[in-house]
């Protein structure tokens, strides 16, 4: 379902500018120059990136729970990103200083990060694009995996969560086809040994309450 357009969305996003990353302005037709993501944080720490952060529950929760990492949450839809930004800003004095946001499309992720500057990448409940002709749009398609390889460090980790079995099976096949090492996999995350440290997204919470199992895999580049 399409989200209703936010009133004064641009102004609300602007009010969160202190935690929003924007690309430097460039001339028309000029190639983007990726930036070292460490410059966006007061203290240099390993960079963890979530692509498709939705309303921000996961990113805010991870930043709070793991202060030794710097988290960047990327969301394509401005009206959705607005909610995530305001959720982080609402923390006031308790707001983590290790969390920043990007409003941008995953297809341009390599424009935002220096090569091999990201330690861990999270894909949480990405659009499954179930129609066969849309396979290239799935965020675990080979084309996207090649983009992630550019920004992840050698040995970097991709962590996938989804409720969609079709997307999960497709992802496992793509990981193997691209020569990636599947380090850990489960077809019921909430019954697994890793659930104790699991931070839920808003979608995950809803799916879990309805009894839907959550699929997860950790993949090493």
C-alpha cells in the first residue's frame, strides 16, 4: 500500500538535517565522488549500512544497542525516511551519535561510499518483486551483489532477513552463483540461537505476531 504523502515533508526532513547525509553538489553530467563515510561521525568506528530502512525501528535499535559501530540507514522513499529521521531525532538527549540517514536508491549506493569502506550490510524485508520479469529489481540479484562488493570491505558481511520464502530461496541461489560464502542460515530466525540479539523491524514485529516465520542468512564477501 502506498504511503500517504506527508504534509510539509521537505520541511520536516530539513529539520533533521544534522543526522541526514547528502551528497556534495556537482555540475550537470559530472560523476559523483564517493566520500569516506567516517567523516559523518564524531568518532571513527566500523560502518554498518542498512538498505531500505523503512520507518527506522531497526536502525535506531541497533545504534542504541551497539555503540561501538556507526550505523547508516538508507531509504528510497522520502516520506518513509521522514518518519525514520523523526524517530531518531525524538530520542533527544538519548539520541545515539552513531546513526545517520541517507535518502537514496540502492542502485546508486556506490556513489555514496568509498570502495571497501563498509563492514556490514543489512537487507531487511526488501520488496520481493515476485514477478519473474522483475528479478533484476530484487536487492539480492547479482547486479546488486556486485554493487555491494564494491563498497564492502574484504570479508564484509551481508545480513538478510525476509518473510518471503520465494525471495529467500532466490537469494540463496544468487549468493552461491556469485561465489559468496553462506556463513549462517535459518528458516526460523525467532527460534534460532541468534534471536536473543535480534532487533526487529516494524514489519518483522507485525509478521511475527501473525505467526509468520522469518528467514535469515549471513553471507561473507
